[in-house]
């Protein structure tokens, strides 16, 4: 499959994914698969207290209780509703917390991570309720090894497990779907890069963009609560979230630098190294158990904010001085930067920043991807037009328009190139050919017939000698065939074939008779300095042949035109 066909196929797949995303996202909001009778959120009437304090408060869930710190246990109490559910279960969600659940004073569930000192991740818990649960007292105990999660109380629901799962999917399916679409688009771009790489065309900017989209998709995927239904390892999800988030800026900055080479590239390169150092330091310290990823989040966000300032400044600078495609891309960068800043603000300043997952970045990323693809498409179109124009100019500069052979300029460059490495060739041969009688044909029949004489002579030369090497038209009626690494015997065989084809042509030629003189010479290492010496010998041999042909025709007293 050709490179163009592969590119078309991958582009079609990308378009199908985008169309599917639009259709599904637009339809999800209208779907309500959950009956109100199948599940119920227990939001109000919760009594909360710290186990080491006698003070109690009443809150609604989800909510946050003040004065929490690492290791402090929060006690939540409420009465279960008097309502029958088929195969009832309790659904609670912990945010980096240990949990214990009691019903009427009897323990019915406990979640304790392997290492109580480490952040256990966030996850949903489904707890089967025994018969007679209606109206029972429910006690939930929550504690976290991290200060910022102590006191966080998420929603509690009662109903069937199926209803719980549908509820979670309804809440997080859009985010998960968009994340999966982003990952798939990233892998399509990666496959496109690999296809171009193995076909000999290297475009690292496509690789950088693919890696950024894949990493961003992984981060969005890990932020979707719906993923917790499929991956029941909360620590793995947490590691994916932080590591993909910490790595994502590096390929994005690489893409900007490699593709557009903006004014402040040196600052962007420095931030690449800083982000890489931050990622490796955070990962190593986390694996050694010295820190949690959450401890390095504020440093990452500070670096991110500084890099955004440089990126936005770069964007405004490039948009003022660049073409439409560059302006479109950097406009996408500005919108992406705004979405990142909005998520950072939500992370620190919105109520319950640890519970309510931000989604603004998802939309900012897709706007950025659309702007980037549009910019690259526009830039590719412009580049292709410029390349076509360049190829036309190069063709005119190095190709003879009448015969399609390479011209004198191309011949001189080829000779110079071979002269630089003559030892690399086992043999080099040169055949100089001259079409006899061109002036007489022009004077007698006109230049149109003279052009036909050249065209027909060139056709016969190509049919016979074209397979032996390169053909050049170096003058009005003069041609050169340059052959390397073959035996001169094969050239002589084809010259004999050329003579036969000329005779056959003359038998049916309606206007003029074709005659071609030629001279053959080969490079002799101990005799010739370079190919210019070979050219001189071949040229002399051609003129001898020309004189012989002329004398032969005169001796036979034939009135043919030369």
C-alpha cells in the first residue's frame, strides 16, 4: 500500500472517530436508563463527628468536614430508608481513604489498603445489605493518610448493583468516551508516523503530537470515575493519572519547537528539561515511599503556570508575524492554556476540589486538536503547492522539454558527481550521438518537421540505449548516454539494434530520412584523468562516424538530407 493510500485510510478513520464522538456525546445527555425506584441517594440527615471529639454536626453529602488531618477518623451516621430494593446494596466512594461500614453496630464491610501509610487511591465500594436493613442505623468511618483528603465525605447510594453501575456510567461515560477517543486518535497519528517513517519520510512533529494526545487521553481516562468500574486497582489509576499528566507537557513543547520554531524556543526547551526532571524525581521518590504524587502537584502546577505564560507569549508573538495556519495553531494553544488554568483553579479553589473531577481540560484538548489538525492540513496544502511549484521549476531547469531527457545542466552535474568517486564504479562508458541533417530538414520542411526528427531520434535512442543508463540531450541534435558498471559488449549490441531500428524507420518515414552518428568511449583508469577525457574521445569517435556516414551516402549518390 502506498504512502498516500495509508494517509487517506488513517485520515478516514480519524474522521469516523470524531463523527462517532459527536453523535454519541450529543445523544448521551438525553438517555435516562435508571428508574427512580431502583436506587436512591442518601443525601440529607447525616450526623458527623471526629472519633476523638464529642462535637457533632449535621451535613448533606457530598460534603467536607473541617479540622481534618492525616490519620484522623471521621464518623458518619444516618438511618437507612424504609424502602424495599431488589438485592439491595450500598454504594460509597472513598477519596484516598480507608473505610469501615457498620449496620446496627455490626461491621459489614472494611477497606484497608496494603500499606496504611500510602495514598490508597480513590474507588467505588459496593456493599451487600442483609435482610432487615430497612430503617437500620448506618455508620461509616473514613480516614486518610493525606491531610487534604481527611474530612471528605462523598455521596452514599442504596439500591441494586446494576442501578449503581448505570448511575456511575451515566455520570462519567462522556468523559471516559472522550478520553478513549483521544487515545485512539493519538494511536492513529502514531500509526501514521510509523507508516511514513518506514517509507523513508520522517516527521518527528507527528510523533510528538501523537504522544501528547495519548498522554492527555490517559490522564482524562484516569480522571473519569467510570474507569473505576473496569480497573479495580485504585493505586494504578492514580499512578496513571499523575504520570501521564506530568509527562504530557514534554511532547507538546517538542511539537511546538520542532514544527514552528518560535521566537522563545530556548525557554520552551528549558521547560522541557525541567518537566522531565520533575517527572523522574517524583516517580523515583514515590517508588521509594518518600513522598506521594499529591505532594509534588503544587510544584508541577507552578511549573505548568510558568510554561503557559511563555507559551501564550509565544503564541501572541507568532500570531502577529506568521501565516494563517500558524495563527490557527497558536490560537488553539491559547484556548488549551485557558482550559488548563481553569482546571488548576478548580483544583485549588472550588468547593470539594478533590471530589468533583474537572472536565474543562477535555474540551480544551479537543478544541486544540481540531485547531492543530486544521493548521497542519492548511500548512500541508500550502507546502504541497510550494513543492509542486518547486518540482516544476526543477524539472524545467534540469529536463529537456522536447524529448523529456535530462539536459546539459543535469549532465554536467552528473559528470561532476561521478568524477568525485570514480573508484566506486567498476566501469564507466559514454556514448555520444548526433542526429544528421537537422539543419537541412529545418530549412527544407520547417522547424516543426525538424522537431519531429529530434523526437523520433530520441525515441529510438531511448528504446535501445535507455535500459543501459542515463540519457541526456546536451545540444540541439546531440545526445549522451552515460552507463556505469556494465560491459561495453552490451552497449555495442544495443547500438547495432539502434541501426536496425533506424533502417526500419526510414523504410516507412513519409518526409525525412533519419541518420544518427555515434561514438563510444570507456573510462581507462591509467589513461584518463576524469570523464572529460572520455567525453573528448567519444566526441571524436562520433565525428569520425559522422564523416564515414556522409562519405558512404555520397558514394552511393543518394540525395538524402543531412
